[in-house]
């Protein structure tokens, strides 16, 4: 029997600050992996960093303080709410995918717009977040962890640029411009 205590037993709930810190660390990990020519693993981490920044920005804009716990149940309830909301096209704001990057970006836009009328700069920012989330999702899926496939340099660079954009704009996305 192992003497090591379970790592899962020591995990604390997410918070805006923890999600942002983890996103920064995953980007650092991904950059290191890229330097080792481990493009698939790097792409995987870049994608998760985007998901973390978007969910942190949503929760912060929804009134969560930086260190307020965000447990799995809270996340699931908020995602269920987003899946019930419809865009003007009649499509759900957030699709049923368990890791909906574009859905988180749209939900962030909805949340920020529900609070007050956004400035032209804020509108542009959330549109850019939706566009960048779409670029990442074009190449990224959590299923990559099970795959062995070649990632082309232009694919990893596109995802990397978008992930770095999210890291650089994380505070702005939260509404703290």
C-alpha cells in the first residue's frame, strides 16, 4: 500500500485567483513543452489555460470575489444556466460540450452586458475573446490527452497566440479595466 497521501484529497475549490494562477502556470508548462517539441501536449495545456481564464472572468464579472470558492456544483449550475439562454440566432449561448470555450466567452459577454451597457472598447474586447476562443477550439479538445497525432507549427502558434492573448487580457475580461 502506498504511503503517500492522495493528492485529490488536498485539492481545494477553485476561485478566480486560483484559476488565473493555474492558467498562467499551464501557459508556462506549454511553452516549455513547445521548446521540447512536444506540440500536442503544449496545445492541450494552452487550451485548458484559455478555459480557466474565461471561467475566471465569467465568475469575477458575476460578482465572485477573487478568493471566493467556486466548487464543481456551482460551476455546473452556472453552465446549465448558460445552456438555457439563447442567442438571437436561437442557438444556446453555451453548447453541451463539457469544455465549451466559445460558450464561456459568450456567457461572459452575456454576464457583462447584463450588468450595464458596455463601452465600445469592452464590446470589442469580448468579441475578440469569442473570436480567440473559437480559434483555440478549432484545434483543441480535452480528448487530445488520449491521442498521438502531429500538430503542425501553424496550429500550435495560432493556439499559443490566443492563449497568451487571454493571459494578457485576463483582468480586462473580468471587468477590471
